[in-house]
């Protein structure tokens, strides 16, 4: 878990884990990182905090041997789907 803070207050987080690969659907390595959850306070959206959280989570997952990272977006969460399609 990675937590973003503004001063003493938590303003967002990313939760991820590593699981064994390879995936049976996609071409992946032996370890796969998965971002399970990303959340921000509404006032923090559009300020780059989510991108920083994803970058930090990806670095940590890579340090644990995951060279491939997946993230799922719930149907109807159009703003998140748009921000992940560009390779965030």
C-alpha cells in the first residue's frame, strides 16, 4: 500500500500485490503486479496525485520482481478508464 499525504492528512492510496505468473490469457512474466485499488479525495483529483501513486506502486511491484502490471477499472468509472488507457 502506498499512501499520499498532504501535510498530516492522507489524501489517497494505491493498494497492490504480486502474484505468480504467467497469466493464462496474456503474455506475462513469472510474477504479475496487480493494482487492486486506487482512491483519492475528490479535491485531489486532476492534480497528478493518482499518477504519482501509480508510479510508486509500479516501482515497488518491480522491486518485488513483477515486470508486468495490471489494473482493473470497474464498469462505469469512465474517468479512471480514460486515465489508465494512456499507460499511467
